[in-house]
C-alpha cells in the first residue's frame, strides 16, 4: 500500500467517509499494525476537533430547565424498580398469576383498540402458565423438570407484569418500528416506561424464519456500541411481545430487529427486519 | 400467507457502518482547565471526569455543571449539522440525558472528554439529519453557509474555559487557512455525514480528487493543530 493511499484510508476512516470495503481494509490494517492504529487514533482526535470550528450559538435558556426536569423525572423512575420474584413455588406462582390478572384487568380498562388486540397474546401466556402449574401440582414432571418449569413460569409471569406495567403507564414512550425491505409489511412498536424502568417490543406480521434462526434485538446506545438484548421466535402469525431487560442507563437511541442464526452472537449478522430511532421529548 | 425470510449477511444499509472498531484507543486525557493562576472562575470548577463520576452516583448538580459548560457547544454543532434550532435543541436534550443515563459510557482511558462528547453529539445530529431527510425528503444542505454563520458567532463562551476557548480559536483559524476545496470536503464529511462517493456526486469532482482533498486537508489540519494535539496528548492544558 502506498503511503498516500494509507493516509487517505486512515483519514477517510476517521471522518467516516469510506465505503464498506475500504473501511474493512482499514480495520484489517490497524488490527495488525500498531503504528497505523496510533495514527488512526490521532486522526480521530483531529476529526473531533473540527467540531470546535463551529460558530458559537446559544440554545433557548428554558431548554436547561427542561433537560434538568427530565433528568430528575428519570431519577425518580429509577427508584421505582420492580421487585424481583423469589424462588418460585407453585403457591407463589398461583399468587403471582392472581396479581397479574389484576394488572391485566387494569391494562384492559386502560387500553383500547390495537393495544387490546396486542394484549390478547398475554392471556394465552397466562393460560399456558396455569396449565403448567396444574402439571406441577399433579406431580407429572420429575423434580428437575419441575424446577425448570417453575423457572419458566416465573419468567413468564415477570414478563407479563412488566408488559402490563409498561402498557398501562400513561407516560409510556411509544416509537414505531419501521419495516425494512426485509420486513415484508411487518410492523410494531417500541414501548419504554420510565416508571417501570423497562421496555417492551410489540411486533406483528414478522416474516417466517428459516429453520435454525431466531430474531435478535440489537440496541444502539448512541455511543458507538451495539448490544444484543434479546432473542425471540414469534408465534405462527408472526406476532410477539418481548420484554427488554435493560438497565436505566442503557437506553438505546436505535433499535434493530435482525433475523439471525440461533446461538450466541457478538456481531450483527443477517438482515434487519424492523428498526426504530428512539426520540424523547 | 406470510413471507419467508431469506437471510443475507449485512444486507441492510441502514445499520451503522462501519461497526465499532475494537481495540483502537485514543491517547491522552481530557483537561479543560488551565493550569497556573491564569484561569477564570470556570477553571476552578471540577474536571469533566469528576463530574461524570458524580453523575454516576446521581449527582444532578454535576449534570448542571456539565450542561453549563458544554451545552452551547453541543447546540452549535447540532445547529451546524441540522440547520434547525428546534432539532438542534432536541440533540442537546438527547445528548445530556444520555450522559445522565449512562455516565459510565465515557471511559477516560479512551480519550479526552471533549472529543468523546463531540463524537456523541455529531453522531446524534447526523442520525437526526438522516431521519429528517428521509421523512421530509429534504434535499441537500450544501448551501449551508459557513461564512454567514461565522458572522453570527457569539464569540467566546466563558463557560468553556480559557484553554478550550483558545483551542476553539486555533481550530477555526486552521480551518479558515485550508484551501476552500479541502475545507469543503472536510465540512461535507464531518457536518453532513457524507461519504467520499456522495461528496464526489455532490461536488461533481472525481472520486480520486475527493480522496486526495480529504488526505491533504487532514494533513494540513494536523500540522496546523499539532501543538493543540500534543498538549492534549501530554496531559497539558485543554
């Protein structure tokens, strides 16, 4: 590689102007060449200095109050975390189901139209959980199987609680999930509740997955980091509700739903089916 | 009948590209306070790293101080990218709430705070620009007038501190001294988020010319700002 060409690539990479193949070349270069890595780091520093060339302007003074008020609201929301369920016994699970049922009723009263339709899937989960509880009570599975089953039920119940809390939050932030070319008409919403400190993805009409594949939720935190936060397989109609177990400090600015091979994944592989940019007021 | 999905690796162009590059670490650390006794009142306030750490323990006063220190700069960058006050204020709100939600996202070992903050701001502003462009079918902001905006500059920002203000002036001088075609490609890349191919399409210049201008512009800028970069890298002022 000619020196000029090397400099062009490093400078272009730091500026974010390269094509994908050129960017890959740079990543390969700096992975094996510490000098190039140092040069690139220096270019990065230089690039961010360009921001300082802007003429200074002032925002609306009231913006300061809005930002601080929003921060205080979020701080209060963090303190209202959901308690973790204790080890699950059939009796405790039954009680939890009752709690969920109450919450579910509240949810139904508080929501209309599409929300009600989306929530119908929850009822199926409750019924399924009840059947599993019956199986435990009847002593059908072995001890290990019971524990595993109980854990699944506990998780399902927790999810239902979270979904109910998010959907009934009057200040829930709702963002549409937009389909890409691979979405084939799928749609959905990303719901975030500061009060519940939780997020839920509600999607419908997702394309059928090939065998051995799952949908994976990737979240871009706005700090150049992509995090995989959940995997799921939708029901036969392509519908799903997914609880995203995030911490208050991990709120995304973008969310992607990607079809991927099942199993662990450290990088985004596969087509994006739905995506959303999360904006807050 | 539902469509069947045929996965193709990395087929969607809307993904962030390139993905974060692991293992690249900027050197130096962020110091926005002047040493010696020449400082203004701003120089007596806590360093950025300390404020970020305090934010991690819920210190809203730390957020207030960071906001007062950098909000004008964040807003100015947002405005430069978006050319819309309301959208630029949205960027300000988003950036500072993100700091509040995740102060640990800033790792002092990975570079100076101001560089990191500007990177976050620019990314958010460019995301917003792309979203708005898609939604409203707004066409280019090529006419975005650097010189016109420059004439409206409010001048020094006392909140930024003496050292950072001097650095800002040095960067502006260095950018102004660049040959206009080189400055233009750097600004289109940085503030409009255009790739080299897109810059070539927009300016009508051959791609090779654009690449050369990027290289020469960055090299000139690096030479002009060598002192600023070295000071920061060696832990000196600003």
